[in-house]
């Protein structure tokens, strides 16, 4: 569901006239992207660094969230620079020539959409982990690092496989002395728009509808279970049980908020693409500002997620503070002596380090 498809039809359409806007408008759009790019780079890098640096934070849920942060880093590295180029030079313009330019024409949209696919699958893994932790709390504590690594490798593999056609369909076309990075399904498909519609439906079903339905079902079961009277089969004191329940609810709240943010950010873009393919059916030069808005909202999720994690995860905030303090004292070269303060007892009940 790549954003560059918004302006393309079966013929090469550049929509250059739609981008002949005022300097102030271009400056505002560029500034907006620069802000979310900076927040995304700093925020997601911090999540990855803190989670992998501090053993106390290396729980299955945190590792899945760190995996999502790694995928979100692809947005400021590939999607956002591409959008800034479009703002100043027109839709689908490509400024890099030669074999390297052709390779980047294929890889930039590939990594952009792989990022989204990994994010939604990581959310599904978090939901599955929450379900497993609530319904099978004893077994959940012995989940090992190997299982987590295999799950993470699987979601990246799926994301790359389903988007592998990008390596074929994206090509550089020369028109009026300018290079454009566009997609074409010909050969083997003569009708480029029809092929793109089918591919879009498949991506939507596999990477959006199916994961979101799974997430909804898992979280519904978890919420119902947490509202019921706790099972007496666990040999825990009332205090330990209450702390576990409290922590389960805190993690559940974080996970659900991240899912809600994902839906809110990607629904406008997905709706726009549906309208483009199945209602309008033509190039969208006249809707260039709307196209920019829905893409900006979708891309901004990579900057919003780190903020959500920082707001709703007290253990992450403490870990980040400890790492920054240690980094400053060690002149930004943290050593093994840098350790976060022991997590609270209630967090230790569930957020065990995976081994």
C-alpha cells in the first residue's frame, strides 16, 4: 500500500502541476516532516537502545515493542526523505541516477511498506503475548529468548516476502528529461491498474484485516478474563496476585493504546487508497493536498509510538533515565556497570527476563 501509488495510473502520470504551490506551503510541509523525522529517529533509537542495553527490560512484550521501533526507523530513513523530495520536485520524481538510483527506487518503497507490515505483525505478537501471559501465567514466565527471536524473524520474513514484487515492478522512467520512480506490472499483466487493485486487496487482507481481527479477538478475551474472579490455581499470596493483575492491566493499556494509534493513523490513508482504486479510478493530481495529509498522518505514527511508550511505561522511563545518566557519566560510552535500578516487585512478577 505504498504512498507513491496515490498519483499513478496505467500511464505515466507526474502531476507536476499539482506541486506548483507557494514557497510557504512547501516550507510548512517540509518543516512538519523534519519534526516527525527527528522525533522518530530519536524516539525509536532510544527504545531499541534501552531495551537491548538493560536486561531487566528484556521481556517478551518489550522485545516485540523494540522490534516495532526498529521497523519504525525505516520510515524516517526511506519514506520521509522520499516525501520531502516529492514536496519540492513533484510526485514520484527521482533524483538519483544509474544502477544505484534504480536499486534505491526499488528498495525505498520496499522498506517503507515492510516497516508497516512489521509494525502490525509486532502488535499481533504483543497481543498474543498478553493473551498467553494472562491465560497461562506460569508457562509465560518460562518463555525463552529463542521463541521471541523466531517470532521476530518470522514477521520480518513475511513482510519481505509479500512485498518482494516491489523489486520487479518499481522502475525508473524518463519523461521530458526527468526521471520518475514508478511501478508497472507489465509484463506479465497488461492492465496495470487492475493488477495493482488485486495486489492491494491481498495486502490489505493479509497485513491489515487479518492481524487487526486477531488482535481484537485476543484483547477481548484478555479483558474478559481480567474482569473475572482470578483463578486460585496459582500459589500466590493475595498481595502478589493483586500486583500481577495491576501490572497486567498496565501493559494491556499500553498495548491497546498503541493499536488504537495505529488504526487512527492508517485508516485515513487506507480509505484514501480504496477511493482512489475503486471510486475515482484516475490520477489524483487535484487531490494532492489531501494525499499529502493522509500520508503525513500515516507516517507520523513512527513519531507517536515512542511518545506513547514513554508515557505508559514507567519501567521504560526509569530505564531511559538510568541509561542517559550512565551515558553522561561515561561520556556516552556506557559500560556493563550501567544497570537500571531493580524493577518494582509487581513488575518482577511478570516482566521476567527472557532467557
